[in-house]
């Protein structure tokens, strides 16, 4: 039994290593394991409450319209030219952004079957209203992830 769990752990580590090898060199600030987990949890919760914009087209449109949030970008996009303008737009609009190692993980957290290049996590749903308790939970989690991302970005740049 012990060898199975060790084999599974070795397989998991190999998978993680392959994900990191596929990441583009411009993917900075890249989330570590802990921030990655928190960010995916936030994206999952935002998808449940319909506070999420998926895909490059929707994200760019929302940023240009002045909506604020957290931009999460996949680092293993090929060709990378598809998303190179998104961080620039985020910086101009003063929106925090972070890269995650895998577009597949981002899609799973965002409740879509197709791999997703980037998502924008909003604090309020675009249509309808959230209950005050859910709104506070989402806002607290959002603020914590944004603080982590800002700290990571300041250490990188």
C-alpha cells in the first residue's frame, strides 16, 4: 500500500513539473502553490455567484468599460501573443493580475470545459444581486488574494 501512495506522489510531482515547463517566460508574476490554490478557490466561488468574465474578448471588453476586479491569466498559452496585451491593459486600469501555470486548471475552476486563457474576477455579479453574507465572504476572499498578488508583484518588479 505504501508504494502506491509514493508512486502517486511521484506522478503528481512529475505532472506539476511538466506544467511549470510549459509556462511562458513572460508569465510574471507567476503564482506559487499556495497563492495558486487560493486564486483557483476564488475563481471557483466567483463562477458559482456569476461574478466572472471568461476569455480574452470578455476580459478586455470589461477592462475597457471600467469594471474592476482581479485578472487571472494562464501562463501556458501558445501562441503567447494572444494575451500579451492583457497585462498592459490591467496596469493602465490599475487592476491586479497574476499568472497561473495551467489554463486547464483555470478552466476547471471557472466551471468551463474548454481551457481558458484568462478570467476577470469581479466583486459584484454583472446581473442580479448577491445576499449580503455571500457578498461579504466573496469580498473577504477577494481582498486576501489581491493582497497576496500585490505582495508578489511588488517583490517581482
